[in-house]
């Protein structure tokens, strides 16, 4: 998987002509245009844009790509808010990555949706029956929150333009929506048959696409979390914490500088650190942590 991650980077560097600058702006404009036609036109045009294998093989080949412009929210407020967030986050990721990599990221997500929908259509008999599989690219757009949180985890985003929240917390909310969508789709599949798999495919494909481009970051995060948990539960750490609590109870402080004798009780605003080069647990204040003779 790590090789796939780096392969995409090499591919993007070798094929800069694939870039579509301001891609999310075009996606947002196209979606807004379809929304207006759906709301005020003589008929819902979205029915003629959805991915449907039966109609595709009968000449309506535009359905292979136009499904990404179908809006899934009829409420004007939520629709406008979602489009703004998709454009803003997509543009931020594009500035960080460059237009080529962002275009490949979004294009790969669309391609994976098309391939999975073709397979599901064949399984459900899409050659002989009209079965709309894909309506919109909301989950692919929502996966941009994961990308933003991975690249800028501590970036503050104004929710509803008022509430400041870090990107990593919004990503957890996004993950909950993905989980809800997958579980709901599986429940409907059990209740109403395999045709309801159309609800399961988009969120899974969006997550898979995110994993392909961020596998190195995900693997590093998991490794770091595992090491931190292992350190916290190690016998050495437990013994150290017990010894620290015992010292505090006996002496009335936790940290004491081995050079000048300052304690965290007498100097609560002082920063105390332990020297990794000394033989044993020796604590020093900020003045002496880099200015002391190491104890052998």
C-alpha cells in the first residue's frame, strides 16, 4: 500500500497535463446548475444524469460522468452551505497538493465509482433493466474533509461561519456520517434485497480512494498511536509513575532540579524536564536542562 501511495505521487509528477485547475469550482458550478434546473425546470433533469447502465448502452453515454453533478439535498440552506464547504476545502487541498494530484485524486474516486457501479449493474441485471446506481458524488466530496484533516489537523474551521472547530474534529463527525450511511445501506440491503447496495458503494469507494492517497499518513498515525499506547502500559512507565506519586506524597513535590533544587511546588510556572543522557531519572529546570554535567 505504501508503494501505491508513492506511485500516485510519481505518476502526478510525470503527467502534469492531467491537471484541471480549480476543479472543485467547476464541480460546484455544475451541481448548482443542475439544482436550479431540478427546482425550476419543467422536469427533474437529475433523472437523465444518474449512472444507469441500461441507458448508457442505449446511447446515453453522458451518464458515465454526469452523475457527479446531481445534488442530493433539496434544502436551499444546506445545499448552499455544502457547496461552499466542498469548494473551500477542495481548493485548500488543491493548493497544498497542486492541481495535478488533486485532479488525479478526484478522478480516481470517480473512476472507482464507475467501475464498482458497472459490476453492481451487471450483478443486478442492468443490461436488460433500467437500474439507476449512482446519484451524485456527495461521499466523494465529503471525503475531502478527511484529506483536509490529514493535511491540516489543527486548522480552525468556522462551522456555520460562527463556531470554530479544528479540522480533525470535523473529520470525526464526517466519519460518523460515513458509518451511518454504510450501516443504513446494509440494513436496507437485508430488508429489501441487493439493489440497496447502491447505498453502500459510494461511502466505501470514497474511503478506499482516501486510503490510496493517504496510506503513508494513516500508517504513520497508527504506528505512533500504537507506540504511545505501548509506552503508557509498559512496566517501566508504570513503575515510574508509581515512584513519582510516592515521591510527591513523601516530599510534597513532583519535579526537582538536580542542580539548583528548584521544585514545581516552589516554582509552579517553571518547566521541568528529564535528561535522556543521564544514567537514571534526573530532572532539571529550564535553566539547567542544557547546562549540566551528565551523570554516568
